[in-house]
């Protein structure tokens, strides 16, 4: 059915009309709404609007609608609508006051808590994934009987060394978490790292040692043994078969624990450290803060962590793990079904990190026998998710939907080989409302099999992919459960489709599609062919051409999927890479072209390169909120730029103090035009050096 409603009018109606809008702005790709009530927005309706690439609900009645490079025009058209002109404008002060009023509710604290957890763990995903693949390699060798990785004495030096490759990641995990958590709370990350590292030093660990090699009486080692023997008391828990030691430090009792692999300790420690650190910065003048703020942070927080926060956090992790272990032991079928059913709702909101933290705590805890029982049933959710993606891939091939085929095939590969569900979720499942109910059936089937079989456990943390199947015990039960979950979701999607009838019609895939006027189609085709023959293809569009794209700034290269913004990391805007700026931040044009996006805020630039490649450079994440503060913009929309020409100079301090990540996505927004967009740089890249390689399609 034809409609005369324009995209701006449809968007305005979908967000609840002008009366529901407190504030509207935009960045380089997204409309950003501050709403009175975001619950009235139907995500599926928004994503069905022509020109909309996606919708991203945010905390606190904020909403983002992804438009892409045309966002400036759509924003202007919305603001020019008569309905919007009749609304009284609110000042920035009004908007900030409204935001502060909302933040007083307890939900804002909940949002902040989960965001803190998420941002403390998310940067570690690549290193955890790498470690999990090494574990998978060991598990395969162990399953084949080549090496017994459970017996250090039988492995020999070579395989013990291989063990260290992944054990280092998990042993020093609290140090890494402390670093990320400190950055999230805007304090010196190295201070948080040092406080946590103090509990992992050989000196601290030796306090809990009850065995010393005694030499001749009178030697230093002999005296040390006697001294520790007097000051350290150890008791054995008969139920758990574990030993607990208490040392007398300055006459006070200190509970001694092995903090390797712990995650609750750094999370709680850094939260307290942030209060201490920021309090000290108010006490000491700026010219002496570099010396005295870290010093007093150490003096205060190292003892507080060792005496109080460390033991309390260990107790918290043990209590939570024991509680879940009780549920798993007394109601295994309920537990095994519950875990895969709740994960699909936790992951998109970032609320799965507490459970992930519990997995790590279980593995580190003697109370659970250093075994985790959550990852096993969780695998049913992951493979149900991947099965649904495989079903979507089948439909995209049937429908000859090239864009969806590319999205589904990439997401499926990331899932089956890497155990990563986010590309499937953000790229497909959250966009189509029919998928979730069908996928949940697969989750329940896998969980039911796990529960009936008596549960599944593992002694290490790993991403649930095909490569990590051998680490689970019993392996056969796990393989059966995830296979059932995968093929249940797959079969249901193939049988019932992932699009509703209306969604298929809107996409022009049949089932109610409106028949076009043959005369108009013929005229449009003729005009298109005439235009195509009149113009020579641009260099990057010549069949088979390879075009290199220079880095617009100096920085550390990160994979796009690691960028902490789902709109960018999902590839919805285009493929490319993320950059973490190094040193002075000067953003330059990667090649000759025309600036098509250059907001006054200076946080993003869209450039149509003369080669035919369309580039988006987004400086920092959510930096549009700074409204230009810290950005010295050198160009305007419509300007011609040459390779290496400055676009903007950025004051790093302003962004860091405001708490926004400096991560800078560099994207090819017309990715679909090309055969591939590859990241060729690795590690640190200099401004002007090659970052991306774009390959044109063959005829």
C-alpha cells in the first residue's frame, strides 16, 4: 500500500511526536533523541522506515536512530517540520536539568552499575578469546590422548610453557580489570593497576606459604621461616578441604587469599579508589598532584584492599557461586533451562557481565572445586543463536538478498569459530521480532538436554564455539545439547521465516509487495543506463581495482568489532577499523576528496574521496555531547581537501576529563559497493600510513 509519509515525518511519528521530544541532536550517522518516555517507541516500526539503518535504545529515555551519511539532511527536515516549529525550544540547561532529575531515580544507579561492569570487561574480549583458543587446542590434544594437561609432572617443560600462554591471562585478569575499571571511572588507570598488582606479588603470596626450606640455624632464611611461623596461622576447612591462613601484619589479622583470576576484588577496589583519588585531587594543589595523589592512594588503598576489600570480595564471589551451585545441584533441570533462556535478554543490554564474572569466580574458588557449571548450559543459548543465524542465511540465499547474506555469513563464522554472538544479535536478531521466539525454543531444548543429563561443567573460561567443545565435561552431553539447540532454531527459522509478511513486503521480497508501474520502471532503467554510459567509473570502482586508504591520525589499530559502540562494531554503518589516538590528536584527510559531513561539533567528518570511496571518521565515542569543546575544526561541509590536509585538532585532555572514549572509528560507508574492505595495519599506525585496503567487485 502506497504512502505519502516522508522519512522525517515517519521518524517523528515513531518516537511519539514532538510532544515526546525533550531534545534532538545528531552526530555523523545517528539522530539522538532525549525523550519524555522512550517506552512508546516501537523499535521494529522505526527500523522499517525507509532510510533508517537501525535503532538503538539507550538508558534514561534516550534513543538513537541510525541514518548514515544522510543524517544531516534528515535532521534538518525534521526540525523544519511545522509540528516541530510549534514546539517551544529548550535550552541546554533545561535538558541537563531534566537529565539530572532522571538520574536521581534508582534505575540510573542500576544503569551506571551495569555500564561499569560492561566497560571493565569489554576491552578484554580479544585477549580472552585468544586465550580460549589456546585452551581449546590443549583440550583437543588431551582428548586425543597426546598430552595429559591435567598432570603438570607428565607434561614436560614444553607443554608447561604452552600452559603459561593462557594461564597468564587469567591469573593477571584482576590487574587488567583494575586498569579498565579505573579508566571507566576517570582516574589514573596505573594507580588502580598498581594497587591490584600488590596482591599478586611473590612477596604477598609468600605470606600464606606454610612450607619453607630451612638451612643452617642462624641464616636469614631460617629466621624468616620462624618469623612467618609465629605470625601466620592456618586452619583447614574439613567440608571443603581447603586451607585458610591469617597473617599478623602490624599486629592486625589479615586474611590471606590467592587473588589470581579474581574479578570482584578489582571491581570493588577501584570503585572505592575512585572516591579516594578524586577526594585527594581536591585536597592537593594541581602542581603537586602528580606526586602526592598516587602516594596517598597507595598508602590508603593497598591496606584497605588487603585487609577488607579483598577478603570481602572473595567471600561475595564464593557465596554467589555456592548459591548457584545449590540451585544447580537441587534443581538441575530448572537451572539448565533458565541460564540459556535469560542470556538472550541479558547480552543486548550488557547485563550478562555479572554472570560472566561469576564464571571466573567459580573457577578461582575452592568452594566449587575450581569448576564452573554456568558455561555449559550457556552454550545452548550461543548455539541456538548461531542456528537462527544459519536459518537467516538460508533465507537470504533464497531471496537473493545480498546484503543480508553478507551479514549472516559473517555473523555465523564469528559465532561458530569465535563464540561471539554480538554480530548475530545486533546485525540480525534484534531487527526482526519473529526470530527471538523461535530462537528461545532452541535455547530451551538445549537446556533441557543439559539438565536431564545431569549438568555440564568446565575448569576454565572460554568462548563457546566449535573449537572449545573439548573443554566441557561430559563432552558428549555438551555436544548433543548444543547440536540440538542449533538445529532446533535453524529448522524453525527455515520453516517459518525470520521476517513477517509485512516485513517481506516492505523489503520487496514478495508476500504483498506492491507492483510497480512498468512504464515508470522502464523510464528509470533507461535513465540509469544512460547515466552509467555517460560517466567513466571512478578509480576505486573499476572492476578488480585495489585502493589503499591512509590512516587519518596516529594511533593503535583495533578491530571494528572491539569498538564499544554497537552501531559501529556491528558494521551497520560500514566496515573499517578503530583507532586509539597516540600523542597529539591531529585528524587529516586520508586522500583527496570533498567534505560532505562536517558538523560544528567537529567530532566527525564524512569525505567522498575522488577515488569513489566514501569515508567516515568519528573522533571519539559520544563526543558529540561536548558540543565542539576541545575541537579546533579546520574545514567545513563542501570544502575540497587534499591528502594529509588537517580536518581538526583535538584537545585530548578535554575528552578524557569528560569521560568519553577516544576510540576513533574509520569506516567505508559505501562498503556494499565493494567486494571487500580489509584492515591492513596492525599495532600502531602513523598518520598517512596505509590503514585499509578496498577491493572493487569483478564484473
